[in-house]
């Protein structure tokens, strides 16, 4: 029976690895994970917490079955001898430990995410509002939504960044009913982290966020200024306010 259990776990891991390899090929093709950038993980055990995560320095366009390691809640490799886990493994572990529903964490380095995360670092978050595509984020039911994507200053010190994440998200009841208060965050000049209950949901969140980042950035570039739904709504409100005076 033990052998059956072990082989079942091995098969489940192989399946998860193949799904993550497919994510790598897709994200590379869509220019969200060029070169060895980005890292991906799935939760393979909750008690104790263990994640399957991409190994360090692997090209995401051609991940092999050997390009993954299994890590514990502290990011230590428990399976995958001779391979180092991704440098940002601790962030995956922190998110999975903090949010009980997380089944997968994905991280990308897109052009638009990189530009916007640097531009809006001084205000501490990227505001996305009024777009129909916001409904692609879990629990969001209307375009009339404001998604504030927190932006953290970039660093190579993952322990320090992990502490900042915990501090920022402290007090959030992730199990509360309704839309989650946050679906992802940005590292300045670096990229996006998002997650989902499973890999499919996390993949969808990447796709939705990357679409929205491009909309926000391109709207700011239009000759007439920011024509995003949020900016236009703000303009209409100020016009009504002036008319009432
Ligand atoms: Zn990164």
C-alpha cells in the first residue's frame, strides 16, 4: 500500500511538472517569461507545507522534468538533489503559507508590468479600475471595481522582502466570503506575483493582469492623456462637481 501511495504521489508530481512546463512554454511565447526570468510553483502538500518550484536559472521556454525541486515551508530543498530552487522560492512559500487557499503561485517579468511597477512605486500601488477584464480576477463580478495592486521596492534579499510582504498583508482575512482583497502584487522594475486556488486560476490571473497592465500603460501614452475608464470617470465626476457649484 505504501508503494502505491508513493507511486501515486510521484505521478501527481509528474503531472504538476508537465503542467508547469506548459505554462513556461506559453509564458515565454507571450513574452512574459523571457530567458531564465520568472518562477512558478504548485502546492503539493499542505501538512506539512511543500511546494514544487522551478529550479534556479532555467530557461522557461524549454523546462525539462528535471528543472524542478520540492521545497518545504522555509524554502529548503527536500527533493531534487543537486539542484538549487529558484532564488525567489521564499516568496512562493510565504504566499502559500499566508493564504490557505493558494494552490499555485506564478511570477512573470513582462514589459508592461516592469514599466508600470517602476512608474507607480512612489504611490505604493498600481490602481486598475473600470475595465471589464477585471472580472477575470477571482470573485470580481463587475467592471465597476478598483483593484489596487501593491508595489514593493525590489531587492535581492528575499528574507527581508518576505518580512515586508507579511507586514503588508497582516490582518487580512483571506478566508472571508466575497472577492479576495488582493489578487497579486508587483516588485518595482521587476515583475508580477499572482496566485490561485490551482494552477489554472493562477495562470488566468497572470493573463488578466498582463492584459490590464498593457491597457493602463497604453492609455497613459495616448496623446490626449490618460483615457482609461478610471481617469475618464474621475474627469466626469469633476465636471459634474463644477456644474453643481
Ligand atoms: Zn523575478
